[in-house]
C-alpha cells in the first residue's frame, strides 16, 4: 500500500490504540487534528507530535478529507459522530469517516446511512494487533463500505497497518472482527489447557512449546504468549474487559444470524471468572490463570 502524502486528517479518540495510530499518521507527513474526551490528552499528543487539538469532534473534523475514530463502544461512537458537535456536522461533503472502533455491525450500518444522507462516506474498519500492533504500525485492518471510499483511505491507513482489506458493504469490517475474536477465544483457551496439562504432567513446558510450535499446533498465540502464560505474566496489551466487550457484541450478533458458538460462549464465561479473580485488566492470555489457581 503506497501512502498518500500530506492528507488533512482528523483522529477522534487518543486511547492506547488511537494515540499511536494518530502518531503514525503525523510521522508519515499527514496534517492531523485530534480530539479526545479528556482535552489534556489531546494537548499532550500535540505537544509530542504536532498538529492541532480541537475541543469538539466537529471542530477536529473541519477541513479534513478523512476523519478517523477509535473509541470505546457503540454509544461512544455515536457521541463523537452525531449531533451539533459531532464529526458529521463539521465534515465537508465527500469526506470519509473511518471507524476503527470495535463496535456492532448494526451501528456501522446506522452511521453509514447517516453519512450517506449527509453527503459523506463511511468505512467501518476495526483493527487487530493490540496495543503493540498500534505502537509498531503493524495493525491488521478489516473494512466494510463502498469500494471508492475504501480506495481513498487505504493509502493513508497504511501509516499504521501491515494489512488492510475491503471485505464487503457496511458492517462487513465489524463482522470480520467478530470472526477474528471467535478464533482467538478458542485458540487461547486451547493453549491454556495445553500448558496446564503439560505442567501437571511434569513436562518442561518451554521445551514442549518449542517442539509443538513447529507443527500443526503452532499459532501466533503459542509463539508470542506461550512462555509468558507459563510464567503467569499477563501484562501484554489487550485486556480481558475489552475482550468481553467484543465477545458480547459477537454473541449478540450470533443470536441475530443464528450462528452456533458454544465454545465462544463458554470462553466468555471463563473470562468472567478471570475478571472475578481481579483480572479485568490482565491481557487475554490470562485464561490460564483460572486453571492454574483453581486446580481444574
């Protein structure tokens, strides 16, 4: 993906994902206006990266050809998009709103329709790769929307993405992120049980992981989290409470579309147990903690 030099862009939401993503845009030469609910964070970002801090989403979006957002949930997204101070009120006709929030497909379709009515364009573009992926500029971005709008934003997204693809109409990006989280939930639980079993069997866990990671059992989770799971270190980014938010969204979607997700539903319950153990902010590999500490 070739980058598009010096686009005027805005970025709404400067959390652990949004701040480094916006930073990569600035580093690649784009003119960036930022908004954050806590204005001091926006001012701190500007002092580090340059650009402009705006007091409202509307003012941040004024003059931007692309407005990015990465906020918490559906309601947070609506709050920065809609209303008199929302981004849509400040965007010029033809501008594109790119939403990197992991949200519902329903809100993506809702905001896409609102954008269309206002002469704007909307791309739902949730990301995978966690805080480390955002900081290193190697996120995977899953997009839904019209092909023409996607083609305009893809070169700019390249500032913080290793992979980016259009998967279909509005909502398709969010649905693909749900597929991603379903796959991760099952993988992490399987890896947790494997390590737990190896420990109980008296094996050298690191040696076992080194051997089996070269075969059919190998995965990103095993390569990047196996040793730390064995050491019960759970401070590597994507938090349990965020995963539970994502699982809640996709389980609700599965009830609408009839998909049967028994393992995913069970893993969501296991994450609830981890939260009850005080692990709300532990990373998702902490599923093993409930096995190690309960003796299950």
